[in-house]
């Protein structure tokens, strides 16, 4: 198998940005659903153009959307760890062994 370390420059920042960005957005969506369910009118939750979520369903909608976004963040974080472990293993396999340790 050929190891291409140049891909790390692309893969690591993309997966890290997706993981942390989507994780932050998950918290914001759920927080917005909680706040909107108490009657705050300036938070808008729309399904599509001209189709707004009723205030009573704000928490349910926020949990569904937050769950989808959170799962994307979780899998990005999980595969970032898998990729970093793979890169670390590949680097260890090509380094010379110090026999005098």
C-alpha cells in the first residue's frame, strides 16, 4: 500500500473543521429550539420557503435537526481520529529503529 502524506494537509483540516463547526452548530440549534419554545419571536425556524415551524414544535424540530448535524460532527471527529492513527502508524513503520534504547 502506498502512503501519501501530502493528503494530510487536506484531510485533517477539513475533518477537523467539519467536526468542530458542526458540533458548535448542534449546540446552537438545540439552544435556539429551547429559547424559541418559550416564545421568543426573533428566532425563525423554517422548513422551506414560506413554511415556518410552529412555536410548539420548535424543540422537536431542533432535536431532529440537531441530531442530524450532531451525527455528522461525531462521524467526522471519529474518522479524524482513525485517520490520525493511520498516519501515525504509517510514519512509525518507515522510521528507523533505534537499537540502543
